[in-house]
C-alpha cells in the first residue's frame, strides 16, 4: 500500500510537470529504479532475521549480511541507470521527408554515437561484472566500504556525459582525453575498493586465497588499458579507443599473473 501510493504520487507529479521528452524519460527511469530498490531494501529477510535473532552472534551476522545486500542493491541500481542513460544520449533523427538516402545519411552521422554507446556499455558492464563477482565473495561488512564504493558509482553515473562529449566530437583530442581520463578514474577507484574489501576478515571462509589474489590482480586490467588509451589519445585521438578492446585480455593476463604468484607463495609456505 505504501509503495503503491508513492508510485501513484510520483507518476502524477511527473505527468503534471512540464518536462521535456528527454527529462521525462530520465525521471521515470530514476523513480522506477529507486522504487524497486526501496522494495528490496525496506524490509529484506536479513533485517527481519536480525531483529528476531536469539543470540548476539546470529544478529550481528544477519545485520552484516543485510548491510552488504543494501550496498549491493544500491550499486546495482546506479549501474543499471548509468548503462541505460547511455542510449538516451543517442538522439533519434527527425526528417521531414521519406527519402531513403536521407535516412541512411542520418544514421551514418550517428555512427560516433553508436560506437560510443557500445564502447561505454561494454566498459560499464565489465565494471559491474567485476563488482558483482567481488561482492559475491564477501561475508562481512565494514562501514569503510561505503565511500570508496560511492566514489566509484559517482564516476559510473558520470559516464553518459563523458560518452556523449566524446561521441559528439569524434577525433578531437580534448574529448578523447576527457573520456579516457574518466575511464581511468573509474578503474583506479574500483581497484582501490577491491583492495579494501578483499581481505580475509571480510571474505567467505570457503573462498581460496588463490582466487582472492587473482581477483585483486585482475582489477589492474581496466586501469592499464585506459592509461594506455589516455596516452594514445594525445597522439591519435579517436583511434586510441581501439586499445580498450584489449581490456578482456589484460584482465585475464593479470588474473593469471596473480594466480601464479599465489601458487608460488603457497609453494614457499609449504616448503617452509
């Protein structure tokens, strides 16, 4: 009943306001996502279990799980909104006639926007996949997770603007530097967040130490690729984005290096 009333009031407010088409779509997406997040986090099972726990230890574990769930749900909502807003920045051409050649020409002019959308969709998707993987390994919560995670989400939410700025000015140096710099910032913030949360006291006991080290190392893949793209943007703006294709390969390379390092450490410990 509560959420139904909120939804009705929000939708009524939106329809009465003199929003433009783009702002109306953005508002609808934001409201729907926040309402869905509210449904999930208002009274999740973990909170109920924590309130009804018979012992302090059980209640603490449930509260920790609840906080992790809330942080993960909120992060998922921001990722979902950011990745959706990418396509809203690709404006539909409006032509007065019905000439096929004119429509094909209009689509050709949108090629930079299409490329920017696909590129950023894949990069933000890779950021979310890594975030999802790491937080799935966690068992315990620490309030220190919140602000590093918020800073990462801030840059993720900023990516639609950086993408539109780059796509609207293809082959221009400053927009390419700006875009690569935003990606590099996101990659470094994610690496910082993962180094904080992937500690023995926070990770599930059944997660092998080898997997933890490999996950830490693989987080260097995105910052490395975007740093190379940032340097190349100065000399070959536009073409520097091809270096971002190497992100999956660099991620696998760093994960393999981290796994080998973990195996060497374990071998030395066993020998000792």
